[in-house]
C-alpha cells in the first residue's frame, strides 16, 4: 500500500488511515514524498539556490515529521519511506505501480470548493493502476450517532 505525504494535515490524516488499513489487511505500507526544483531554477540571469539549501533533505525531514506525527513508534518503524525527485502525482503513481492500494489526502478549501479534489489527488485517481482512497475530513473519529 502506498500513501502520498507532503506534510500537510490532509496527508497526515491519509497516513493514519493507511496505517490502520495496512494493519487490517497485513499490507506493507510505503510513504512517498516528492520534491522538485523551483521552476525558475537555472534560468539565465536568475540566482541559483544557496549552497546550504538541500531540498531533498528538507523533503526527508518533512516525511519523517509526518510519520512521527501520524503514527505510533511501532507503526512508524514498519513504514518504508521514499523521497523522490519529481512531480508529486507522478511520484505517487510510479511508486504505486503494482500496489494493492494508493491512499492520498485532499486539501479542503471550505464551502463548495471542498467538494473538489486537488490536482494531485485528481491526477492519481484518474491515472492509478490500482484502487485509490482519497481521505477527507477527520481520519481519527467515527461518525456521530445518528449521522450518516
């Protein structure tokens, strides 16, 4: 099972959901984060990145903090972590090739816009080679009694 993580609250909720599902199914859990070079990097006349900036290490730290925030130490120890250079949606799709399930969160925008998927979750649901779960709302609580 593959879960896309970017450090946001929706991705942490997706990671929690995926960990619970993996525990139920016995699937291994792989958390993937992607990083990209800034779009202006390398253009003539524009300054490059400072020497002390390591975007991959920053992504590694974001992934580690998300896993730590979402899971118990025992759960976290079993998660395979992958940091990928590239487009986030493509990184999730590539990592999820051959997986039984891909899990992603969706960023909420409030009111009507909250019914829309984000660009990454939309791309993943349209192009994945396996089932995809898009986690919305609170992943840790059950619906209130009488709610449907």
